[in-house]
């Protein structure tokens, strides 16, 4: 009898971003139900989102047509 192994890889639901010194500057959360990515600063405040087409600031302003959430976190520092 042979066993079959299957490996399923998913995007992590929460990714911590750190600066060069290893200090956490924020997190990017993946909402699997909606497909959105949400960027939060180190205090947990939402600073932007990416919906698969555009990146928006927390106020809703479009800043790019690609995912630039890590750049928003770096600017927030």
C-alpha cells in the first residue's frame, strides 16, 4: 500500500515587515474571503489596502495600480 502526500501552500494570512535593524514596522494581512491585502502600521492602524488591481491609502486615494503596500509602510515610519 502506497501513501500519497500532498502539500498545499497558501499565502500567509499575516506577514510582519521589519526594518534593517529587525524592528517591526507593520504587518500586511491577507483577507482570504475578499482577496484584499490590508497594511497596518506598528500600532495596528490601517494605512492602506490592495484589492488585486489598485493600492489605496486609508483615506481611499489611489496611489498605484500595483501592490505598493510595503512602500506605504516604509513611508509611514
